[in-house]
C-alpha cells in the first residue's frame, strides 16, 4: 500500500489537514551559501522566502556530496520550521536546487509543486 493510500485510510497516523498545514509552513525559496572544503560541502542558509535571517539564527549543515547536502538542507529547514519527524517523509526533498550545487557559491532552493 502506497503512503498516499495509507494516509487516506488513516493507517499512517498522520492527519491530512495537519500534513497540509505543515506543507504551507515550508518556505517557497531559501538562499544558501555553499562552500566546498576538500570532499565536504558546507551550506549556510542566509535567507528564507527572501527574508534575511536574523543575526542570532545560524543555520549551517555539511555533507559529503551534492545530493546529501540538498537532503540535509531540507532537514535543516524542517527543524527550523518545527515540522515533526513523523511528517518529514511526506516532504522528502521538497526544496530543490535551481542549479548545480558544485558550480555555485550561492544556491537557491525552491519548493517543488
């Protein structure tokens, strides 16, 4: 049974209205500074929905590959927006890069439809 079927029948223990509410909490765009140091990519989120983050908030993550970095940035946003772990699999990599991670120092991730 697919996750959509489980959700519709209530087997997943996830409320569809709550799932939709959390989806709306995920930003439409985030801007990230990316640096590669040896074989590690380091990402710092600098703005969410074109709003610069306050100085007291520091959102940083690292990963060994471009794909892993996108997953980790998504997870970092889920944590920042207080989305419970049980809901996160439904938004797997909802924020996707507009370009290649390794070819830029500034990266924009946008919400998938």
